[in-house]
């Protein structure tokens, strides 16, 4: 089984199963959780991290639902290390980061081993860019550019299997059309090697955008 727990009619389950098998095999993960949007994906990731922290790491649950976050400067592993060391890591469930900071002005971590350092600090977290594999990957608009609602969260069994049937579900996130067109889109990205083109020398537009950051 490549899917997280959920129940759908046979036609939907068939398309979904084919898509989930394709995605888990392509990216090398055990399970795929489908939702509708990037925000839902991040929330689902937090639920998984929280469930894993309670059941596996034995972090004290307390009596509240609220999950406490502490932010830190992007591309600053020293700041992250100080945050983790300040708690001994004993109460830290996960480290969440957007690899390309889109709404912050399209910021990307500078070369210098940032993701590798993050992995060393967290041990179980962060990607392929520096040969580091995160515990789970969240794909939102990266799948279809926002043209259709679908979210894919790839995860390993030791984390995903901490949630039980009906603890996480979606009404429309794994519909047959979404699964079919998304699989085709990912195949195009892979076959045309589109990801590698991101690292081409900067275009005139990139240079002009960089200048705007200094205003």
C-alpha cells in the first residue's frame, strides 16, 4: 500500500492508487497523503510531526492542542542550532522550512551547505540539492502551478503510520481527475528535465529582481 488511510469509491481509488504508486516510486518514499492545497499540506505535516513526537519520541502531550512555533532567520543554521540546543531537542517535534521562499521575494539559500547543516542539527530532517532527504516532502503549487487543487505529502512509514484510519482525510483532494493530470504533469517535468533548468545562469529578469532587493 502506497497511500495513507482513506476510503474512496472504486473508480477514485483506482486512479489514486496508480498515482500514489507512481509518486512514491519516483521520489523514494513509502506513503503519499493527498490534500487540496499547500496550507493543508503544511497542517497535515504538523499533525504527523506532532503524532510522531507524542507516540515515538515521548514528548509530553499536555492538555492543549496548540503547537508552539519558534521562528528563526532563513539560511542561518547557527540560529537554528541555538534554538534546538536551548531545549536540548527533547521537546522539538519537527523543523519546517520552505526551500524557496516565494512570498518573501523568491529567496534561495546561498551555497555553503545550509541543508546539510540543518540535517546535522536535526538528525531526522531535511534536500536532494545537497544529498539530504527530509522525513516528508510537501508539494503544493509545484505540482500543477495552481491550475487545479491538489496537494501531495510524501512520507516514510515510521512517521505516517502513527496516524490511524479516519484521523486524516480529504473530500476532494484525491479525486480521479486531480490524480490523473498531476501524474502527467510530473512525468513531463521528469522527462524534460525541467528541474535542472532552474540552475541555469541568471536571466536579465533575475538580475533586475536582485537589484530590487537592495531598495
